[in-house]
C-alpha cells in the first residue's frame, strides 16, 4: 500500500506537533509546586516574608533552567532556534551592576511566562491532547464498526446500519416517488 505524499506530510506534521505539545506540559508546570508550597506555608505559618523570599529565590534560580529547556524543546522538536540574550556579566557585582544586568537580561518577561502563562499553556496543551485522543478513538471506533461483518452491523439500529447488496427494499413499503414514474 502506498501512502500519498500529501497524507504522509500531514501525518508527520501531526505527529511532530503532538510530540511538541506533550513535551511542553511538564516544563510549563514546573513552577506550580513553588506556588503550592508558598501558599501552603503562608497559610500554615503566617510568615509571608520567609515564604515570599524563598519562593522568589526558587523562581529566580529555576527560570534560566526552564528557559533553556524551552529553547531546546523548540529547537529539537520543531526546528525553531530561539536566540539567546547574553549580556556580559560585570566584573564586580554591585547593586547598580546587578540592576543593569537584570535589566539587560529581561528576567521579568521570562518569570512572567513561566509563572503566569506556563500553567495556562499546560492546561491548554492537555486539553488539546485529550481532544485529539478522543477524536482518534472516535475515528477508530467508527472504522472498526465498518470492519464488522454485514450481518452483525444490520442487527444494530442507528447511523452505522448498512444494507447489503443482496437485500432489496420491498416496493410496497416505499411511498410513491414523485415524478413521471410515480404518477
């Protein structure tokens, strides 16, 4: 059996896109445990200063790693190379040089992506994957029902019922057809 080139491209692209979505769920959910820990610790102890400082440190340490993971996922799975902003690190770290370095690397955009947009994207990716799985199951079930023998399909009543070629409709049960022959 030969698969047409257009269908082959479509199937390969669907496979690539599905793999891309599936590979993005865990990195997008990576900082959710930090949220959960911060909320639970603040509710339990009431010490929001400790919780905010620890979660901010975890987010600042985790953001470059998650950004590298996302860049690698884009490069490997869909062939898109996301350029890296690499400012030079100052020779001596002061408050002013740290502020300039943070302004040059734009970490707040990355932190906002991983903290706010990441969980939403993970939810949408899971939704798309669930709908795709349901569609695939529906197509397979529909195709499977047509692979059954005709006698079994005729016992079912519904839109999957098919009349075999050997059966004929009884002309007395049909209403007269309009037109020259039915008059």
